[in-house]
C-alpha cells in the first residue's frame, strides 16, 4: 500500500463531514433552546411563588396590626366604621411595589336577628385585605378575609345603615362596581372606597347619622358614572333628582345608582348629495336629568365636525339624545337615525345629519310608526296655510333642481346652478331678456322659433340612487303653444359618461310630460343624471316657458321619514300626513317664519 493511500485512510477516520457538523450544531442549539425555556419557566414560577409569598406576608402584617387595636379603632381612615388603618397604601418589598387595600365593614350577623328586628346590627366586623402588584406578571389579586368580634356585649346603636344598589342599563344588578362615599359634615369625616358584591349591593352598617351628607358615586372602568348631588351644587341644582343620602338613627337608607358601558358616536355632517360639510357646530343634549327645579340635564355639550365633516365622540353615556344645529347659514333637514336617538350601552353608533343652506323659514317634519318608532318613507306631507301656501312633500326623498339657465352653455358637471351643457341654438336661456332666467324659445324680430332643445349638465347624487319623478313649473302652458309643448327625456348611469335619453316607456321615442312624469324603472340604481328639455309651439308669436325643473330620488344620504318646508310666513298651518298603509293624520302647527322648527308626527298602521 502506498504512503498516499495510508494517509488518506487515516485522515478519513479522524475527520467529520460538513453535514455531520451542521447536524451536531443544530442538535446542540435545539437542546439549548429547550433547556433555556425550561429555565425561564422555572424562573417565572419561582418569581410568582415568591411574589405570592410576599403578598401573603403583607396581608398577615395587616391582620397582626388589626389584632393589636382596640375594637373601636378597627376601621379605615375615612371609612365606615372609622378607624386608624390606611385604606390604600403602597408597600415596597425587594424593590417591588405592592398595593395593599384594606376594607373593614360592619356585619349584621343573623344569630341575633337582622335589622330592623336587631336594633344593634353592627354585630362584628369583616376585614378584607387585597394585594396587587403591577410588575408581578403572574400574580393575580391576592384576597384574604377575617371576622373580628368585640369582647363586650353590644349596646343599642345610635347609628343607621345604608344599602347601595347599582344596576346596569337593563336594570340588572352590577357586581364589582366601584363605590366612593364622602361625608365632610361629620367627625371623623368619611372618604370611603368600596365595591358592590355579586348581587350589585354594598351594605354599610353602623353609619353615623347625617342629613343629606353622604355623597355617593358609582363607577367602573369603561363605564359611565352615576352619583348623588347637593342642593347647593354649582349647577344651581336646587332640587336634585338624587340628593345626597340621609342616614337616620336605626333606619335603613336605600340608594339606587345606574351605570353601564360607555358608547360612542361616529358623526358625519353632509348634504343630501353625500358631500361632506366641514366644521359644523352643533349641540348634543341627553334626556337624563340631575335636577328638577329648574330642570338640569346630565349631558349638554357643544361639538364641531372636523374639516372632513367627521367627529368621533367617545365615552358617551347611554341615553336618548337630540341635536340642535348651531351653525349660522345652515338648516338641519334631517338625521339618520331620526331624532331623538336612543343610544344603547356599549355600542358604536353611526349618526349622520344632513344640512342645507339656511332659508328665511324652515319646518322640519319627522313621520314615524307609533309602534316601532321607525321612520316612514314615501309618506305624503302636506302643509297648507297663510298667503295661499300649499305644498306637498314626500318623506325620504331628495331633490335635484335647476331654476336658472342664464349662465350659458359648456358646463359638463353641474356646479354653477345657472349653467348647462348645450342647446341647439333655438333656445333663449334668459340672457338677455325676455327670458329673465326662464327657458323659452329664441325670439328673432318678434317671432319665436317653432322648436328647440337644451341639454343639462351632469347631476351627481353622491351615491347609487333610485329616481322617481320629474316635475316642472309652470305645469300648464298657453293653449296656443299646442299640446305637450314642454317635453323631457332623461338619461342616468353609474359612470357619468354614457348618456342614453329615454322617456316613460324606456325608449328614445317617448317623452315625459306634466301628466306622465314617473321615471322609468331602468333609470334607477344609478348615480348620475342628465335631462333634455324640448320646447315647441304651434303659434310662433307665443313661447312655452320653463321656470323650474326638479327630480325626486332616494339614496343613502337622504334622511329617512323626513321632509323640510321653507320660505313661508309665520302663522298657523294645517299639517296632513297620508300613506297607503297608515291612517291619515291631520293637525294644526304654529310656525315662526324666522326660526328653524321641528315636529314629530306618529302614525298608526291601517287595519
């Protein structure tokens, strides 16, 4: 065998391949990670056991201190019963802070009867110590309790008792609610923190007598607050709905408070065409009262939407809320949901309110089902009154309108309300006279064109909409112009580009007129609309006239079950509500021509 071959064999026996080396490293790493995890778990368990031992020792220290006290001193500073122990303190052990909370309550033991049969209900005292530690990850609250009885025989009590009950928004008892009791009118003063039991109750035995001296507050993390009020509250509350509690000798005072989870509002201010309206001021007012003489509401706050028309309102208590628009130059034409809004506990409620430029007078009408309180759309609302005012509107419908055309042609998207897209040259658009803003046929040397047409700019409803009817004013024309001297065709789409003009039968060969104005069903479920108006006359010395054109539609931005009347004078009007499925309602309403007003009308389903 050659030397080379021998060396080769020896080298093969002593070396390791790269694969073997990598496998060995991987095995070692895997084993090390496993050992490290076990070490960490053991370390955490050791720390948890040590933290619990420290907490137990702290609780024992509190009990040992209590055993050295006279029975009459066995209480917390500011507590009921009063005493010398701190109700809440921080103790540091091994560089870690522990919170020590001590609760001492007088107990009415049933062995000698219960209050009111037992005239001395403070038979013994329950001492409860709770230890918590924020830095101790695996330590939950440590709780220890004990009872301590007096050595001497009890004597008839000169104190009274309080039962504090806390309920949620549904009226169910709420356990673990935080109760804060303050009374500075007695000596020693009371400043007590405690919690309700599993039945939502906190029983305070042997409380010193005091007339309207006990201020009681109930709250909980993530919940609203309810409390008692003083007759000299800074709000001027001379008759509080819940006055501070009175405790009388050997009497039981019962106090009920109600709290629940906070809710929130997502508010949007917009137009009926889904265009956000920025920086709108409004007042939001709840219905809950804290005072009766005069009436003082618990929630009255001013708010403003942001530059995008949005506002998130957090930590709002469940209640029934109304909105009042405070922005000059705007009228509130509707809300969704309708006012007032019943806000439930623990919900995130979307709330849209729709505004329009303010008019000299405005009457907002809400029509709703008396049984369900839901808004009713497609109800006919007629307002009739002074100066021959007579107008009928349909709830839940918006309007697209144009009343002027003197701005000329060339406008693709409807922005300038006096401008349009095009005409055939035979239409007089109101500039110069004799049109005066109305649409008429072009006049040359005293003779009108026999026919002509005008095409509008593109109207955008802001969302997918259903289109209902087309209206024109005036509705009737001079008989000399001939039958149907004003006709329309309408085109709708979802892209704002494709325009196929049709009439009431869905074809390009038909036309909408004053007697045939319901838009064809195929024109719904679209967002964009254009119209073409056709004028004609049998007598070229007379032209038909169009002063106003408007369309009704429904969309997600149209407030349901509501209408808005404007431009009327002050006085008493007849308001009539009709709907195919509901009984008609008629009632008088007195309105002012200078203020925005709102009225709610409930209707009953027809039998």
